[in-house]
C-alpha cells in the first residue's frame, strides 16, 4: 500500500510540473459547428448563391471560446472577415480547436475539416507547419494557409505573417517621448522570449529604435519569462523592472494586461500588445501594437473563392506564397493614443512616421535613423544616416544602408540592437 | 546603476510576497492529510476560493467578506470531497482530480460568463486598502529585513499565523492528537471512542477553507484581472501538494518549504539583476538556463521523498492511513 501511495504522490508531483502552465482543461479536441453541408434534407431554404457552398476551416491552438489571447485574436479576425464577405460564421466556419502542436493531431484535424467540406484551411500556430505542408500535397483541392510559418508550395499552400515591428516602432515613439518627458531613460520590456525567436527580438529591436528616435538616451531593459503566457510571471517581471531598473515605461510581448496593471499600480506608464489595453489601465497605458487579422483573412478567403474550385490557383491569386503585410496594408497598427497620459504631440509624431512607413520611403531596420522636431503641432522628421549596430558593437547595416527586414521575414534575426539590455 | 542592497532587499521581499499562497495551500493540505485523506483537488479548491472570494469582496467592498466567502466556498469543496470519499467511499485520488477539474471549470465558466461586467479591483477601495502593505513600527525601518519581512500585506502575516496555529494544534492539543490518531489508524481511534467521521469531515472542510484563503490571496496579488487564458492559481495547488511532502507534514516546516520553493520561483525573475549587482560572486547566475529554476524545487522534493522513504517510518510525518478509506464495518 505504501508503494502505491508513494507512486500516487510521485504522480502528483510530476503532474504539478506539467500543470504549471495549465489553464484550460479537457475541452473536446474536435468540435465542429453544426450545419456542415451534405444533409440534403433541407430543400426549403436554398443556401445563398454567393457563398453557400464555400466553407472555411480553422485549426486553433486554444479554445474557440477564449475571450482574450492568441486564438481569440485569430477567431475574431476570421469571423469578422467572413461577415464582411457576407458569409455566416455560424454555418460556414468549421473549427477544430485546442489542437496541440503535434503532427498526428494536426493531421487528424485537417482530415476532419476536409471531410466536412472545407475549401480553405487556416492553421494558426507555428508547430502545425509539417502537417500542413504534407496535407497540402494530399488534398490538392483545398487551399492551405499557415500562420507564422515559412513553408509553402506554388499551388495551394501559402503562409502568412505581418510586419508587427512597424507597429512596435510606433509604440516605441510613444514610450520614448514619455520617457523624455519623465526625464527617466529606463524603459522596461516584459518579453516571452528574446533572441531565441526573430518574432520576439525584432519586436524588441523595433520598439527600442522607436524609443531612441524620440529619446536618444533611452535604454530598454528586457526581462524574459521563457513562456508565451504566464500571467503570474508577467506580473513579477514587470514589477521587477519597475523596482530594480526604475523603469518609467513598461512595454510587453505577452498576452495578458498584467504588465500594464503593474505600471498603473506603480504610477508609471506602459505600451501593450495585441489589444488596446487602455481599458484595463486607463492611467498608464499609452498605446499598443495591434494586429488586424481580419485584413489577411478577408484577402485569403476572397482569393480562395476566386479560385472557383481550382485550389491550385490559390497562391497565384494571393500574388505569392508568403503574405507579409504591414502598416501599409492596415494589417498591423498602433492603437489610438491615450491622450490623457501620453506626452504632448505623441499622436502627431506617430502619425507622421506612420505616413512615412506607409509611403515605403523608409523602414525600421535600415541605416537611416529618425528624429523629430515639433513646432506648433507641425512635425518635421529628420533623417540621419547612422550605423544600425547590435548591442555587442557589431554593425548590422552600415550608415545609409538598405533594410534588413528579410531577417524578420525569414526568421534569422537573432540579436538586440544597441541600447537594449537583458536583465 | 542598481544598488546591491536594494536588489537583495527586493529579492527577499518578493520571495515572501509572491509565494505565501503556497503556504496556505500547503497548510490546508497538511490538515486534510493528517485526517487520512489525500486530497488532490487543491488547485481547483484554491480557484473556487479565489474567484468567489474576489467577487464577494468586490461586491461588499470589504476584505473581510472576501476572506470569509473564499473560506466558505472552498470549504464546500472540502464538504463535497468528504461526502464522496468519507461517506460514499469513493476513490480519493480520482475524487481529488475531479475537484481540480471541476474547480477550474467553474472558475472559467463564472469568469467568462461575467465577461464585460467583471469588477476591477481598483473600483473596490475596501480590497485595495485591505491588501495594502502594513508597516510594522520600528521593525520595518531596519535595513534589508525591514522591507523584506516587516512591510507586507495582512494576508502574509495571516498565512504565517495560520501555519503556526495549525502546528500548535496538531502537536499540543488533545483534538490535534486525536486527529493524528484518525490519520494513522482510524480503526484504533474509532475503538477508543473518537468520532472519526466527524474528524474527517471537519478537517477536510477547514483545510479546504484554508486553501481557499490562499486562492483569495492570489486573486488580490493578480489585481483581480480575469483574462481567461491562465487561472490565477497557475499550478500553485500542485506545488502545494509537493510541498506537503517536502515539509514532512509539518506546518512549521511548511513555512521553510514555501521559502525554498519561493526562492527558486523568484530567482528566475531576479537572476539578472542579482548577477548585475554582484558580478563577482553571482555572475554565474546568467549562465543558468531558466528552465532549471522551474525544475529545481521538484528535484529537491524528489530527493526529500527518496530520503524519507529510505528512513522508513521513523521521523516521517506521513499518516499511515493516508489515502485509505475507512470502512467501519470491515474494521
């Protein structure tokens, strides 16, 4: 009996290891929306002529019922796009949710959606990549679209992501102006990861460059929590940045609003991510880098519908097999500035830079630095040629050099720019 | 840039502030296990205490109401566990896991159901004031330990007071002695006239209630911000079960155990600043992979578990009848 007990206790311990990140429990792996085609009994109400036959399939990493976070953002984007296209998500959207990043599970989810008659299948999480690549070849009649990945083919399989770093740069401007106003050059950044992923370090770098454009003496202190979501650690990290580095502005690459709440409790300021967090922290939040996923989903669903049954034209209709849009397409942006707490002229400067980036004349990771003068609300952007260097002193782009946004798109960026310190 | 003394002080301060909820969970579980019940439902019990305590505290604008409701609602989880395992003789492990699933499910159900109308903690002056730090006169002015030990919120002191009270109760009172007898050998306790049924029920309810207070603490620590992706408890309930073993079923040792687990929990946030201000003696902290901090406390518990099983029964605080249902008719 003692042995059994010891076993049970040991099991409890190992469970506690596993359960640390545990949030959602036991949602059924496959939950399909009712109304999948093929019943044939319902002859009285013929489907709408335009989209009745067209089904959108989606594979989510978390629950479709989430009210915040990554899956929520994508689900919201897909349903918004469908409504804008005159489709009804209740009947035309097929979902398999809480699918782990595991090859067999993803294959099963794709089979389920294919059997239900999906015409296009979106997979939102990076780890779905191999399964989607293989299944795209197996189902040539279905369009496949993979978020945050890099694999694709020339017919029915593309990938998509965005230049969120451009939005980060804008948020960095708000942070830099606030830090200059406060006279406190320390800016904190709660990050899921740093140089391990191009996605995270490009966000940190762009934010730091934006902050330095408004306050050349700004230093960005990065605290990693080594997980994509843990509200408790996010809070601890933000509090530590305020306490140990005396940060006056806290930015974040993590889902929850905890860093912004910490900023508010400590009477400092912050820049959120993923959603406008002014609601959660009205006295602290300046602006957030946000995604408009519906912009992509609308483009992709429209392209798949335009294929008119021949999925092999999908990549052609999308104009390439890697969709990588930014500010110009409205795919990413900074949320409206919280005028009650932002430094004067923040919105005007951000607007000017937003226009500059949209025009395509300048991008973040180049050998040209920006600075600003504001006279009576009129913003003048000053461009200066300067090396883009990492924080070890290596020159990445020589003064005046071209953009290295390739490093973000291809995922090879693995450094922090000068003025970023991990601590 | 950073003052070394300041960083050290903050490090010690946060070890206590962030990890005291573990102490509530552990002490509650010790009380439960001493009655012979292995309740694996700590995580769910804490979640229920957290959400209902928080909502009641907001509604009544009062810390005391929040504490009371978190204790009572979590106590109901204990009552459910007793009904199923003590009266109906259900398997304890399965019932405990069920309560965890149920508690977390109810937590998300209630939170998401409230949705937009979720109350912000800042709107409840009673909770904000009640959770504010209390400075001990004179003592809080001491260097380093003044801030680290004597300027916490009232729930920190309450947690330590409960741990000491339960330790005293188990070791120095007649009812505590009888409780331990029930956990060691319910048949023997029954034969000398101890009401084993009553003892199990009461201690399961009170122990679960104490866990609920820890959940309420977590709610306040997280500023009552419900976002629906993580639960506030975030695995603390599972760690508490491991801590019971680490503390050898001794509530006073549980304080030490909480600090040891807390040390590593907080170190993963503070390793950078510590290495920064003590580059000589602590510079190596930067070289440690962060995943290790998450694993170390469990490694230590595994070692303690092995050590205590090598020592056999002597000195082990594990109740002999832990996890066994008591059938009076089969005595």
